[in-house]
C-alpha cells in the first residue's frame, strides 16, 4: 500500500510567475502581425473573415469546454480532478476576453455587410442556394429570408452575443474568483456554494451553447438546420478542452511550475475522459450524418454534399473521419498509452489539430458555396498565398489566445490551494 | 493447530494450508510477507477484490483485454462480411444473397451497415470477455478441496484466507504453519484432496446416451418429412389467416355479409373485381393514332373499347354467334355483320403507314402466312383449311362458316368495306375469324390490307399462274399495282 | 466535518470535507451479508409479497391470453390502421426498452465514473433491465403477424424463403440491437451475480438450494487470481455496455428519425432518446427500490443518499429531455419547413393536445420539484414523482408516434387513432410480466451486490 499524502500543497506557490509578463507583449505582437498578414494575403475581408471565424470558433469551443469541465466537476462533487480544475477555470475565464476577438465578426455583421453571414442583407433566399429552397414548392409562403428575419438579423444577433458573453463571463468569473478566494480562506462553505450554483449554471450553459452554435456556425448557411448541431459543437469542444487542459498541465509540469500536484493518475483519468469524448464525438457526428443521408431530403443533404462530393473536401472529410475518430480511438484505448506523458503530449496536440480541422471543415465550405449565388474561388489550395494566409491567421489567433491566457493566469496559483478535497485528489489512484 | 478437514475418506493428499484472517489489511500484509519469504504458489481468497492483493501475491496483468480486442477486430470483418454477403451480391451458390433496391441507396452502403456491424462487434466482444474470463479462471470448477473446509464457507461472507500450496518449493508443513501464525492468521486448516472421487458415475454414460437419442428424435421426425408429400389435408391452426374475410381478385367474391341479412353475396355476377369501364385502356397501350392502330378516324376514336378480356371477347363472340345462328336459321346468307357506323373507318391508308414496293411484298408474304390458309393464295376463299372445313361441315361433322372470297362485291366495295374495316377485321376478327391483333403487328396488318386491295384490283382469283404470256401478265400486275399505289 | 450519529439513517447532508458513508448503521461485512440476505433467508416470504405476486401473475396471464388472442385473430385486434400503422405496440416497446437502460447505466456507466454509491442498487437495477428488455422484446416479437416465421428476421439461409433480411432497415438494426442488448445485459448481470450466488451457496440450508446455487456459482472461491481477471472482465463489459446502451436507444430512435415524416426526422433524436430512456429507467428504479428497501429491510444499504443521487440524475436527464423539446421546437420554426412547424403546433394544439400536455407536465414540470431537498429525500414523495415521470415518458413516445402519423403530409390520410381493449390490456399485462419476474428475482436471487458493497466500504488505511 502506498503512503497517504497529506492533504495540502507542499511545493512553493505554483504560478506562471514572471513568465507571463514577458510572454504577453510577444504574443500580442505575433497575434497582430499574423492577423494583419492574413488579411493581406487572403485579399480582403471576405475570405479573411471565414478563416478568422474558423479559428475563433475553435478557440471559443475550448474555452466553453473548460467552463463545462469546471461546472460538471462541481456538480458531481468530483475529488480526483481538483488540481486540474484551476487550469480549466483559467481557460474558462478567457471567454469574456474572447469577446474582444469576436469584434471583427460582430462589427462586420452590424455594419450590414454579408461577407460572412449571408443573412445580414436580404436576397439570400430569392436567388436560391442550390436546391435548398423550401418555399419554392409552396407558392403562398413568403421567401425564407422573410420567415427567418425575426431571428437572423444583425440587431438580435448582437443582442444574443452580448447575453452569451455576459453569462459566460459571469459564470467563469464566479467559479474562478470563488476558487481563488478559497485559496486564502479555505473551508467548505465556498465549495458548497459553487456546488449549489453549478446546477443552474449548467442549465444556462446548455441554453447558451444551443443558440451560440446556431449563431456562430450553423447560420453560415441559413437554409440548413440540424437539431443535433449544438451537441456536435459541445462534444468537440469538451474533447478539445480536455486535450488543452492535459497539454497545459503537461507543459506546466515540464517547465517546473507545477510539480507533484498533478500525478500520472490524473493524466490517466484525463486520457480516459478524452477517449470517452472521442467516442461521443464520433457517435454524434455519425448520427447526424446518417440521419441526413438516410432520409435523403435535398434541403438537408446539400450541406454534406458540398463536403463530401467535391474533390478537395472529400479528402478532408475522410481525414476528419479517420483522423478524428478511428485513429484516436485505437490509439487511446490502452492503459499504457494513457499513462505515458510523452504519448499524451503528442496525442493532445494531435487532437487539437483534428478539432481545428473540424471547425475548418464546418466553416470553410460555405465560402465557396454561399447561398445567393455568390460563386467564389476555392478555399485553400487554389493559391499558395491563401494557404499562407490561413496559416498566418491561425498562428495569430492562437498567439492572441495565449496572450489572453497569460493575462488571466497572471501570477495566480495554478492549482487550488485549499480545496477540501485535496487529500482525495493527491492520493488518487486509478486501478 | 491446523484442523483436519471434515472428509472421512481414507485416501487423502495434502494440497495446502489455509489460513484465515479477519480483515483485508492483515491479509495483504500476510501476502506481502509470503512473497518476501519466497512463496510463489499461493492464493488469497476474499469476499470482494481486495485492493493491493495483486502486487502482494505477484499477479500479472491478464491477457484478457488483448483477446477481446482481437475478437473485436475480427467482428468488424464479420459484421461487414455478413451484410456484404446477404445484401451485396446475389450470385454465390447455394445461398445467394438478395439485393434490395430501396430508395436509391447503394446496394452495399456503408453508412447504413454501420449499426449492425457495431452491434456484432459488441456482441462478439462481450462473448469473448465473458467466456474468456471464465475459461482463463478455469471455472466452472465444482470439485475443489477448499469447499470441504467448513471454515471456508465464510469466504463469501466476511473472512479472508491465504493458502500456501504444497507444490511450492518453500512449503514445509511445520514451517509454513508457523509463518502463517506469525503473519496474523486467526485459524489454520489443512486442505486435503480426496483421491477416491475421481471417476464419473457409471449411470452418467447411460443417461447421456439416452438423452442424446431423445434429443435427436424431434429433428429426425421433422426432417424425415422433408421433401415428402402428404395426402392428409392441412391443419388449419389459424383459421382467420387461412380463410381471410376478404375478396381476392380473379376468384369468386367472398361471402362478406351477415347471414341474418339474407344477402348472400357481394356482387350478383360473382366477380370480386369489377370489369374495367368502357374506354379503359390497358396500361401501355394508349394509342393516340387511332387511324394507324385501329383504322378508325380520330373523330370516332371514342368508340374504341378496351378490347376487353377473355370474358368480354367470349361474350361478343357469343353474341355474334347467336346472331349468325339466328340468321342461318332464318335462311339468309351471313351478311357482313351490321355495323353501328361505317363512317368511323378510314377510307385511305393512314399517314403512319408508308406504302412502298418492299412493304407490298411484305404484305404478300404476311398474307400468305396468316390469311392464305383460309382465304386462299389469291384471296378466292379456296384455302386448304376452308376446303377441309367445308367438306367436314357438309358431312355434318363440324359447323363452319365459309371464309369469304376477297373478290366478292361487298368485300371489294369501298363504301361497305373501307380499308379501315379490313384492318379492323384483321385486328379484331369477324364472325368465325379470330382476331389477329396478337400475332400481327400494326405495320404488317396495313401491309396485308394493301396487298388485299392489290389482289382485289387485279382480280386474280387463281393462284396458279396462267401459262401463256407470263411476262405480259406480270407486267400487267405490276402496272396495276403501281396504279393501286397511286390510288391508295 | 459534520459529526454523524452512527445510527442515523440520513446521509443526505453535503460535506465537502468527507465522503458521506454509503453503508449505514455501523454495519460490518457480516452485517452487510446478513442485511442483504435477510429477505432471501426468511423461511417464508411476508404476506405482502404473496399478494403482489398473485396480482402480478394475474396480469401476466392477461398478457398471455391476449397474445394468444392476437396470434389466432391477427393484428387487426389492435388499433393499428391507416394512417397510424405504428400504434401502441411500438410505443410500449420503446417505453420498456427505455426503462431497461437505467440498469445498464447504473452498472456500466456509473462504474466507469467510479460512483461507489451504485453498488447497493446495481444488482436490482440490472435485473430490472433484463426484465424490461423481456417485456420490450415481446411487442416486436408478436407484432410481426406471422410470429412462427420470426426466424426470417435473422440472417439464416433458408431455402424456402430465398431472401435475406434488409440490413439497411432500422427495424432490422433494432433486431440486432435489442438481441445484443438482452444478451450482453444477461451476461453482465449473471457475471456480477456469481460471487453473490456463491454467498447463497455457502449460506443456504436447503439441499435443492445447494445444488442450484452451487451450479450457478460455478465453484467460485473468491480466489484473488480469479478476482483479478473478474475485475478486468467487469471493466471490459462495462466499457462495452456503455456504448451498447447508447447505441440501442439510438437505433430505436433511428426507427423514427431516418424517415422523412415531420416530427420524426430530426437529427437530435439519438441523444434525446437516450436521455429520455435513462430518465424513465431511473424513475422506474426508484419506484421499485423505495418499496423494496422497506419490504426487505435494506434501508441501511439503499440509503437516502442513494435515492437522492438517483433523483438528481432524474432531474438532469429530465432537463436534457426538456432542452431537446426546446431545440426541436425552435428548429421547427427556424427551418422554415411548413410541415415541420405544423407538426409541432399540432402536437400542442391539435386533436392530441391532451397527450402533449400530459407529457410536458410530467416530464418537464413535475421533476422540477426535485430542486427542493425535501422532495428528493422523502421516499414516498419521490415515488409519486417517479410514477408521473414514467407516465410522462410513455406519453412522449405516444405523442411522437401517433401525432406525426395522424397528421402527415397528405390531409386525405388524416385520422384519429383509437386504441382497442387489446392494446390497453397488453400494456397492463406487460407490467404483470415485469413484476412477476422482479418479485421472483427478489425472493430467490441476490438483490444487493454484496461483494461490491463490501468493496467500497472504508478500510482502515484508505
């Protein structure tokens, strides 16, 4: 039997220390350069905004996944994950800062240009978007754009996003600051409070995810709809959040900022959770696909049609299927791999790349297949500059995200210092 | 002191020493001590899996997960294979598959085949897990010397045991007992293997064979009837299914009414399917060109009936026969049956028919195949069939209406017998002559009509060529045929 | 730290500094065995058990008689007709399969999530799964018309049929899914019971009992080497059963969702159905266990905290179901598809409005009572709520199936479906089948997973 560890953090205060102060300006400069470069290489806002949106969605899903992680760990009174929770709380707190990154998208929409979302100005349904016009067969109905205008209009859109970011910000702030307060005060009262709030927070979170996913990505083609979409967004987001938390923990341990507070048992459990969510993501993705494929209704299938039957996209779809589902499934199945830090480092980076591809795959096809008859040039491989532009945008956005994280993390402790379940966490053993 | 087990048999062999402990911690401690002391052949027994025992005894991780993984991978192939076999092909003998054509989905469509494949993977893996685990555990094992130790009954309740086996090198009766006491054992028992009970009872074989035979009887009885016929009437287990309360087509209508009403049948004419209304056209036989297909002017196309089924035709024929019988009895010659309206027939060859010399030759060929048997090669009504039939009718052995000579006045008359009516005669028959619609296609029928008119024009009534001046005759024939073409 | 009276039976307090005890009353290992075996070891079952069994058997006979009537008279004895070709039989099937899922969730998924409180309830819940799947399986089994050629559903080469099942049909996926689910649940349930049957073998006083329990326990000795492989197998089966339980109700939802019928064809059906299944299943577990713990004296093992945790899961899954209702409703409008929008308007305000509002009140509104601690920790009250939940879930399947069929694309085929007495009788009779099996199980098999409960009890140096 192993020795029982004392229920407290014994290493010196664990935080980013001064590293953050040096990182932030560098990251911000890289971000600015990347984004501006991307704007130039992609030749203007129209194409740039799609790349920007794909990256933004990717990063937002990570933040929201981390918020979910925090909420669910409180709701289930989990003890094993205590030392990992602070990392998730910090990432969740990045969400309100993501509102700044959301501004380009919001401003574009509010100024009435339909570079990104076709529903911003009218006329998207009269010209017909492929074969998806539902109202064409029923003469008495008004065109779709009129039917949906009460929801898909810039004002309501902006109002909704204000609500989302407010809620996410308040929730993330609540959990982070209460947890930080507990670092000083200790005790169980604050834990009970966080537990009590976690239940209604989860309900509001679910509602916000539903409409945020509709607004962010599904309305890129206002003809299409799928009730499964929020679940799909959620599944991918939680998976990449788990990967991000694990990767961050590994990095923090490697650079000595966190020592034995996070043990191999924690990584094993994170590996298990990631495996579970890989399967869950695959299940959701397949269900959505199968139902639309099987019923074969053109107003739904065209969305998959542009992703599967066009040459370049077909390859990417297969990469997504095999690379996001089959390979990680086989790779993360075993006990040994879940307990290897090296392997997990590689695996989490791989999963994040795959999740990025997922959002790219969700967003980009709508650039070339916009309703309203805009026939635009191809997406990535038509020109090397477009490819560079996408890379620049991605690098810039990730740098911005790192800057935000460092700003949030500052010199705050990277593990909860006085959580009542620390004892259980530090002695945690997976059989 | 160790207690002997409650086995009364004389032949026993010591298998090991069983020590009882009262809590799991002591047991784990003892196991660690035993392993440190060099014991390898030992086992611990507990009511629940005790955390820490595995390393204490030195249990290596089982290979069961790998067995299950390989079975799962095989099941992927099995699942897809079953579906490929059953739905993806239909040529494999002796049990070909069946290709369903459903809503345009590909015959072997991977997305639709995933759910069943997944279930087969789970099922196979579950079987591998379940049976693999029991097999690896060497269970069921109903005969175990441990069960003869009465104290051992507590192992499934709240006591913990450690057994050191005699097979181990370090084992020695007294030393091991002392060690176990040192390690905290509450009680120690001998575990003895009973050597006498190793044979199966003799009656087992008899029962087994009898049982096997009994089990074989029902399938043997069933299969003995396979491929045989049976004269006994069927057993009707589900009468509602065998005599269903509905009317099937082309059978007599079922008795669907309440007997108390007194109305015994659904339809008076006993049919369960209604006849098509007049004007109903068989599927695929909608002819817009009534002139070409029926010889009837388009204004009168409404008079075209469906042609009917066998019953209809039989009735029409019956009516016609009755009429003719009546007329025969009345002594009149059988005149062309009175038509309701001769005007409906076309008087010239229809536009859909182009008359050329080749077609006229074809008409001649067709005439000689289908018509000459009764009407004769020159249309004079002296075909061999007609001659034979007339001779039989003369003796009273058959009834026969003579095939008409095509050169008779009212057959040649364009007013009484326009070309459309000739076409109609070929198509639908007339009097005793049956319809040739099924045998002769439309174009050929018109070709025959043209040839008939040619014969009538030439007036040739003998099919034996006149001896002298053949060329002149032939030329005359050809000229007249050419005139005929122009006329028509 | 909260100081706890060791004899208190209320462990529903929240204290983040310690894990609440899950075995109360100061029971040790032997106490657990004695408590769990108490009902089984009793010389004769209490009168109430006999009365309940008699009631259940009479309902079972009702079911049997009606099935016989169905086989001889044909499917016309049901209300199924144009256009509602899927009537109560499908609704009952989905209802019972859904109930079955809670057992597997408790056994497998809660095991993978290391929720130790599952150990007191998982055996009864798994048994409930088996019996619910038996009830579920009878409905598709008898609805095929010519029941005697049921084997045509399986890919067996038969010369006289010269045809194979259509593997692309969700109805055939159902055959595979439910059979696999029944088989795997049975394997998992039996495997879990072997150590406890061994306990019975060692405690039984009857000779027949010794033989039967001896055979069934396969000679289990509790050997650590055996436990090692057993635990691995248990984890593997749990890991297999988890996607299985998700897939089974997903495939059941595919029966509806792959079609083009408005109200049926919506992509969220799979997780929505699974959440609904867990919802109704847990409600049934609570409904069964609250009387059972009173009747069999299991309050120290199936504690108020166990019940409270189950109620929380009921709340969570109920809210998932409610969220799915909301998403469906929103997308029905957002899609701009008039038939879809009508389908949902019709559910709430059409001729089946009464069924819809029963569904919403029972599934969404009534479970909200569990926000209040008193409601979720008072046994008799939670049974009432859970019965309403089950009623609501039956009506959900009814609303989905019938309203969409009775108001589909072509108004000339609209109708009002009415069930027949056979429909009603079979639903009631299926409860008879379920309860007969469950009552017999309680009397003759281990109701509590004693080995697992002992395994989670605190040890001195843990």
